[in-house]
């Protein structure tokens, strides 16, 4: 963290803090350190204008802190768990800040959802093909949980006739 703070001494920056509750230790400590650094650098009022919080819509320490300090906020939907949150402000804001096109990302996700939601044919549904292949490999001990051999991923992509999100 000290190396990062040395770099930030010479940079103009903002902070995006993402936490449902605001009480998870690592992000809370990191945010506190970065917030204090930013406040010392640009002043408390200007720092508040440079902080965006992505958090629970109605409760939690980060929500309260955001309201007290006037931070811009985006809500983490209550019905979406962490690993599925990439298409919410949790994932989309950092992706947009990095310069990637989130409009096309969301269009692509919507398109894939339309292709896969009602399609029960494993040969034409890339999600079913991936799940079936992964399950088979896990049952036979050929693949470790969470990993799929690159050659098999390429085969699945080729079999579907178009590039997928591999």
C-alpha cells in the first residue's frame, strides 16, 4: 500500500469503493487509507466529489458513510450474488472506467442469454455444452474443478461455429 500511495502522490485520481456492507476488513481498510490520502491531497470536499461507492441500496456502513459524506453511489442489487454481479454496477462501472464498451458487453450478454435460455439442445447451446463437458471431465478426473483444457475450449468454440466468451 505504501508503494501505491507514493505513486498516487503524483497522480490525479478518484476512488471507486465496492462493498455490499462496507465492513469486510480488507476493502474497508484499503478504502480508509486511500480516502485519507485523497482528503489530505485535495481536501475533504473535493475528495468527496471524487469518491464513488457501489454498495447496498439501503443499509450498511458504506451506505451510511456515503450518505453522510455525499459520495455518488450505485446500488448492488439485492437479488444478485457476488460472482454474478459483473453485469451490475459492481462490474460495469470499473469496466467502463477502463475504457471498454459496456453497451456492447451488455448486448453480447443479452444475446447469449437469448441463445441459451430456452435452448435445450446441447449441440447448439454453448452453455450446456460447456457444463456437460466440464461435468464429464470432472467425473472422469481429467480436469480439476474450475479449469477446462484450452484445446477443449477451442474445440467447443469451433463446434459452435462462432466465437464465444472463452
